[in-house]
C-alpha cells in the first residue's frame, strides 16, 4: 500500500474527516455512497488505512461524480489552505487513473466556476495521497470541496480528508474568521486597556473609570472598568460591533465581569444580547446569557451563542437593569468555544433496585426512625391500605403486603409540618428513585388540599410527587427524583394540607428503579403494538422456479411519527437541516406560528418566517403540527391584546382564527388550539367559558382536515396537582360536552428523571378517552449525556410501546436552540453526543430487516414494524427490487410481489 498520511486533524475544517459518523456532512454528487468499517470485512479490496472507516462512492456514470462537502462557512478571504486526502479505487480498472481534488465556486446570478487543487495517480489495491493548496481572494456565496476523476463505473474510495489553515501569528488569526482558533479573542480591547477604543453606548453614555464611589468600587482585574450611564431604557448599555470577527456555525463563549451602581437599586438582571442584521430578514435579537448583579460585588456573566446564517452586521451589548441604574463592566470576552469532553457514564455499584430507602416504613417499630418537622405530633395508627399503590406495584412486581399501619400527624400549625426522616447515606448519585405513598387528610379542610412528598437536598426543595385530595379516601402519590451532585444532607418529609388539618401517611417507599428490566417488558409490548406479521406472495413468469430463491427485506422508514421542534434561524444552517430531514418525519415550530410572533403589534403581521419553514417541510415531505393558535397563560399574551376591551378582544380572536387557518388551510395536520388551559385562563376570564369551545368549533370550520388538540404539561409525571390526568380528562370531557371537536391529547413532556410506570399510568388513564395521544414537546435534561440519553430512551420506549400514543415530537435537538439547558442531542457545531447516539440507536432498532428463502408455496414470511420496505429477490435471470408498505392491522398482511 502507498504511503498515505493525512496530517493532524485537530485544526481540520472538514467535518467528519475520517467518516467516523458515516456520511454525515458529506454528499455523493449524483451517485451513491456507503461506509466500510474495519470490522465489516475487506469488501472492496482495501482495509481502512486509518484503522477506522472509509467511504465508497459507487454507481458513477461520469468522471466528475464523487463526494463533496460544503465548506463555505470555514473559508476566509486571502487565507491559504492546504489539502490532503487519502484515496483509492476499486472496480473495473486496468492500470491507474487520476483522482482530483476540486473546488466548486457558486455566485448568485453568475453560475458555477471550478478551481483545481491537486491530483494523484491511483491504482487498485493501494492508498494514495491527493495534495494541494488553494486561496480565495473573495469568498463566493458557496464553496464546495469535492473529489472526482476515475472513469465511470470505477468506485472512488476515500479514507480521510484534511483541509488545514496554516499556522500564523496570533494577530493574523484574530482577524481571519477562516482560521479562527479556540482561544482567539473576538473582542477588541476587552479589558479597556486602550480606554474606550472600539466601545460605544447603546442609547446612553459610556465612561471610563479607575475607581468610583470614593474609591469603594475598583476593578476586579486590570486597571480600568467602564460604565454605561444616563440610561433611560432597559435596553441601553455598552456595545461593540464584532462584524467579520465571528463565523457562522461556530459556537462562542461569552464572559463578562459586571455589577450595577446608582438609583437606589441593589440587585438587577444584566443580560448579554447579540443584535444581528441580515439583508433578507432584517434585525434579530439573540439572548446570550444573564446574571443577577448587585451593587456590592463584581459577578461573572456567562453565555454562549452561534450564528446560523451570514449576517451583514453583528453587535454584542449588555442591557437589562432599570433606567437610571448604571451597568459597570470590568471585562467582556468572546472566544470560540472550547470543546469540553463529555462526562463518563456513571458507575453505580450495587444499585439495590427495588429496595426501600425509608427506615421503618411499615411502622413495625412505632414511629422510631421518624421525627416531626415542626411542632406537630406523630403517632402510629391502623387502618390504611395493605396493597402497594398501583404505580409502585408496576415497578416492584410481586411484593409483600403493607402492614396497614400509618403515621398520624396532628397539631399541624403550618402547611410544611409533617413526618420526616434523614436518608443522606442511603442514596446513590445518578440513580433514579421512584417515590410512592398512600396519603389521606382529616376533616375540617375547606376545599381541595395538596399533599406533597418532598426532599430537602442541602436545603433545596425537590418535588417527589403530589396529590390533590378532596375527600377522606386514601390517595396514591407517585413521583421520582435523582441526585447528580454529592449532598451534605437529604431529608424526606411529607407536607401540604392547610394548618389544622390532620395528615396521614402510609407505606412511604423510595427505591431505585431498574430501567433495563422495564425496557425488556416494553420490548414485548412494542412487538404487539407496533409490529405485524407479513406474508410476501411472489408470482410471475418464473414463479415455478422461485423455491429456494434468496430474499432480502429492508425497512427504509418506520411510519411512527417522530418529529422535532425547529426555529426559523435553524434552517439557515445546512448541518442542522441535514440532521433534521434525515432523522425526523414531523416538525413543529418553536415560536413562529404563535400569535405574539405573527402579530407582535396590532395589524403588523409576520408570516414570512412560518412560510419559509412550511416550504422547507413540504419540500422534504415532512408533516407539520400547528403550535399554537392561542396560548391561555396571560404572561405569554402580547400587551396590545391584554389592553383590548371585551368586544375588541373578541374581534381580535375571530381575526386570528380566520387569518391563520385560512392562510395555512390543509398545511398543518394538527393544531394546538388553546395552549395550557390547565395552567392559564386569560381568554376564559375575559370572554367567558364558552370562548374555548368557540375556538375549537371555529378552527374546525375553517380547516376541517386538521386534528385539534389540547396541550399541557406535567400531566405525566405526578408533580403538578393542576394538571394530573384526572383533571385533564375532566377538562376534555367538559369541552366535548359543549360541542368542541377535540381530536387529540397533547402531553408536552418536559420531564425530569422519568419513571416508566408513572408515565404509563398517565397514558393508561388518558387512553380511556379513545383519542390519539401525542407527546408534543418532549425534552429531558442532565449534565451527563449518558443519563440524558437514558432518560430520553425511557420516554421514547414508553411512548412507542403504548397503543394510545400515535406520535412523539422532541422540543428540539441542537444545542443553543432548546428551551432547557443540557437537553440537546447534537452540540452547537454539529457533533452528535451520547444522548443523540442513543436516540439514533433506538431509531435503528425500530427498523425491521429479514433474510431468507422463498418457500414451496412461493411465500416468504416475517414479522416487522409498520412502515415502508424494500424487498430484493435475486432470480436466475435478474435481480428484482420492489417497495411495499406495512400499515397497522391485527391480521397478517399478504403482499403480492409480481416478479
């Protein structure tokens, strides 16, 4: 084999240079490609040079067909780049052929031009090196790097590609976006060493200081700090233009040392914001990070941002405190974000699944091990249920009965008073614990009472589950928690009813859950819910000789809807779009369809963002959910709507319905009609109870093809007495009785440390209504990517196994574009993390493949998931491929295949 070394990849501008992620970020040019790995066998005559993977480009019908990658965002005008690619060939070739590295340069309105970089002579059985350099005086609209050259029919093999920016001085790097390195400072004069050079006021004055307040305020670092003074608006502050010094699709860390001064304000929020202007979309504001600042000490503000598009101007500024309060800045830094290695998977020794962490839970020793929280009295009594609460029973299986004894709590003078126990030494980090108890209240309560199993973790309240009690019966509490940082002390306690109301607690259990055992149960349920027996019946001119013929069946798509939230700025990022269209078949818009986005001021409409996103989805055959027509929570309603009188508000509601549903008739398969009606009541309070039914009826009249959903949160986790399943059912039935055409149930799914049986219990209860259930905004959060992936797997497996669930929407997947921190599957610059790998592995698991031979009846039988399949049959005379679809059904599906 040839000497083929592709250099140090650490400063490589090529994404996925060694094909470790398959063909991610690469695109075969009018041909096909696949990946050969070290353990997949020597399929085309060469082993991977790097010991990992290499790409094979096949079905080439022209010399110029090969493999390409868009590198536009990585190129800086005037910089010189070195190219080295390890290549080979396979197939019908005698002798050698040339392989070339080429740039395709595209400018709007002037077509394409091409730049030759380098070439090498390659023969079969050897790896060779293509090397060259290039420099572009100006960067066109699109720069595409590709490899080409061998004759048609010859396969092009690519082991690795490296394009590097040569080393240069720090000063050269700081002005070259194409060569920006981790650690290069974007801000000019970040610590005010050169006075106020490059800084200015955003609607206010900026002053340089070495001290203030008679020497009481001095810089934390360096010699100077700046103040933004004479502020008359919250958005006034200090700013710097950074146009040309930040690169799209790169993540940047922002750090600022700040405090406030004046106007008798002692604490206020300071926020770092990015103002971005693009020629086609106007201005945007991107929140970077915020901190609660004081007038006593310097504090550090931290944040992170990424630009998806190519803005014409970019300005970073600080804002936030009330008018008249100065913002003081000691330093502000913007640097390309360093990649932080992920945390390792936690190692948990002896997890003791199913073992109760609570001492004397059965009260066999009176109330020993328990103590009263507050000046209440504890005693043991008899008469509580002897069976485990249902959700605990689903987790623990066969279990000894409870004792029938309970803790009676009397003389409660505060809501937080109740039985307590220290469990610090019994808990293990990163284990998910299920909480279960029977609870009851005494007489004398006025109205429904909340009862809560809580944990005090180093004096921080953690919700272990809640129940709303309206009567004298025993009620189940089910919840969960997880601790990811070592605590000094952990106390569990039960609290909640009003002062003076007695509290009764029986059979409190806190035990670690065995998720793997649950997954095995769900796999069996999934086979019943999402699979079907299939009989392929073959016929044709050669049918008499088909017995024993080899059959290969491959599922290309599972029909179960798995979608994601997207935002308008995301679709300017080619890497985001590539991952999205490959891995999701449904979409929901994060903000762009909401009323506050489409009509921020009265009569000032913005449908362009939603139009662009609808077009992207239609072009890629992705179905869409409409979220949302109205939002019942008052804090989300724009001020101009809140200021309307009753008649004008009703007209505005009618106009909103007509305008939105007429414009997009037939384009959204679902609508969330009035979001979060269990948690808000703005429209109902202003317009009366009938307004909710009116919204559903009118929406149905305007677009009968759309399924109309209710949508709410904390329905599935036992943590919120405002939205437990029984209340949701009551609301849905009430709407239906008034004639509202409710067609689906949305469970948002913003959940922490999920426990399968608790989620399943909610689904079972809601499933009785017979309506399709969708998880509409699913996300999970953990700093540890492995735990995050496990949490996501819990939710996806529970949803996929449950017959009432008909779809799952993730509330995003890309870092910096999600509503929760530490919830992403792909980092800001496109690297799939451990949670993302777990997601992709599940999607792969839910594709069926089969291989065998046609039987004597001319049939081939297998069991597979619902969705689209390709079957390949290789007869004596030819190879035949057919596509077929497996729909839901109880009886075996017979598919006729005419050969």
